[in-house]
């Protein structure tokens, strides 16, 4: 492939990725986790660092960046734009890794497959750390490849810094660093032992605070993760493949699975022959990048559940490279058909992603409550995190003259009392009932909409309150309860 043509192709893929990431960027509301990102970034400086050290060291790099970014503004599109930038930058970087390992054709094919992956685009449009860690593990891998190939001490130093930063974007990045080490088993001419010890000792030293945090934490941050199951594994693999519908996920898993099998088969043949070489190392790096995060998450989840689809985004470039590598071993005509099919099916899933609304509609729910609130109303959130998106939309768009803002009736997340840590996942019904007594009218907000929780709260409030309104939004239910005496007066 001519260099000018390759540059044009990569530029085109990057442009398409930018368009895909910007389409409808601010259409949907911020959901719970996104609103928490903004809440944390807005905290006073001392309190911000206290929370990061105490409970949010994982993804802390993203929060630090977001803290500076929101000085530009806090609208949905602008907040999410911080995630668009690394996601788009990942496309030419994926090409660069593929080109260094296997040549420009596989570099272009892998960049194209990453560009049309709906999973990558989904998190390019979310105000969380996942697109950042995707970019950083790609950059770490690029520097690793350069360091191994060129043996430059400056490149090794950059690799140490970027690999450590990737861990602070999300600790799953460590799986990719482990994949780098494993791949060296297939290389005939390894870097100097002293260089490797210095490099990985440096990564360990810089990552020590995060390691200490993970070892000392009570586990509340991941206590919400369900136990491992076959259904959850299948769902995560479908998401990773870029599936947004059942049919799309099945088709992509089947085609990508066939490509990946060819990539692993070639590596297995070299392993059996004990043929160490640069080619074997290149294949091993890609296969380990794909396999180790998945296998590691599965293994650890047998003891402590950490299996979450979005955490596996670190393995996505490995999947794109392995698929492109597998396609290259097919007959040219079949390879072209396979790549075209993958691109078409993946693009169809991107369309599904953009036309479907799947984020909780806190914008509409907040507007509804504020428009109907009376002076002295209270509001309770069945799950305390609901206060973040509610507060975000109150602060950003709804503080108009004459608007009434209900008083939060739970002390959880009450900054005036110095509490910014999560507390229980659900507020107990007894707490809600007790805290509601001083109010004539109480708004109850449920997210997600759980019929058991709704009935439990309604039954518990019923002796003193009567439900007078119940309005549902996407994954948010808002109900108004009025004390019976007040209701009789109305």
C-alpha cells in the first residue's frame, strides 16, 4: 500500500470515528455514574482529593482531567466531549500498533474494525474513564512495541509513565501490561534483563498507591457487581464484539470468533515448534492482549466478582488486531468478503446505538418534579446516587425565578454535613418513612424502577400519606405522596 493512500485511509477512518462519536452527543440525559463524575469534579479542592484518596482512586486520572475540563462548561455534550477525544485518537494509534507489528494492511484493517465497534463508540459518548483507558492501553502497547524493536531507553521511560497512568484510568489496564510481559516468552532476542527490571519496577512503584488502595478498600466500590454467570459472560462478549441487538451480537461473535481462531491457531503452531521469533512475539502480543484480560477477569470473579462488560474495553484493540490478523490468513477474496461483512454488520449496530435511547431520563424527571413542587416539599431517592443527576439538572437548567426545589430528606450525600461517601446502596424504607414525617408532601424517586421497592415504600407510607401522582420516565419513576390531613384539606 502506498504511504499517501494509507495516510488518507487512516485520516478518513479517524474522521468517521469523530462523526460517530459526536452524533447525538448531548441528546440523552446524564445518568447516575456520569452525574457522579461531574459532582466529584466540582467538589472543593481539599474535599475532591480526600474523596479520591478515600474511595475513588480507581479512575482518579479521569476525575482529575474532568476537574479541569468542566471549567469550559458543564453541558452534557461538552462534559462527554472529554471522552470523545481519546476515543478518536485511538484510531490512528491502533493503526500504528498494527503497522509496526504486521504492516500497513493489518494496521488499516484493525483501525477500521475499532472505528465501527459500537462498544467503543458507546463509551466515547459517556462521561466516564473507559475511552481514556482504551487510549492509554493502546499508547502503552505502542510504546512497548517501539521499545522492544528499537531498544531506546527514552521509549522505555515513556512506557513506564503511560502504563502507570493507564492503571489510574482503570485498574484493568494492568491486565494489558501483563500481556506485554507474557508476549516476551515468544521473542528470541529479548530486551536486557536490567532494562526489563527497571521498566516494570518503575511501573510497580508508580502504581503502588493504587495497589495499596485496592488492597485496603472494603470492596464497596465493586460490591454491586453480580456473581458470575453464563448469561453475563455471553452478554459481555456480545457487547465487546459490538453487538447492540441479539442478531447483531450473534453474527459478530461468529465472524470475529472465526477470525480470532485463525490468529490463535498460527500462534499455537509456533508454540508447539518452540519457534521464538519477532513474528511469534507479534502474534503472541495480540493474542495475549485479547485473552489475558478476559481470562483474568473470569478467574478472579470466581472468588470476587469483577466481571463487568465495560471493564473489558481494555481488550478491545486486541480483538480488532486479532481479527485483522486472522483475516490476513484467509484467501484474499474471502478475507475481503469477511472484512466487508464485519464492517457492514458493525455499522448497523452503530446505527442501532444512535437511534435507541438507553440512558435514564433524569432531565425530564427533574423538570417534572421542579415544575410541580410546592414550597416545603421533600424528596427522597430510593438509591442515594439519584441525588447526583437530580442536583445536576437543578443546578444547570432549573434554577429559574419562582421555581421551588424540594428539600432532600436523606442525610446521605449531604455535603452540608460533610458526607460525600456513598453509604448504603439503597435507603431503607424505614429511613424514608421516618424522614418524611415533617413534610406535608414528599416526592419519592425510584431508579431503577423496582416494583418491589415501590410497593414496599407505598405500603410503609400509607398510614400517614396517600399517593396522588405516579409518573414514569425512562428508568426513573417519580411519585408524589401527600399527608392525609393535607390531602383532605386539598
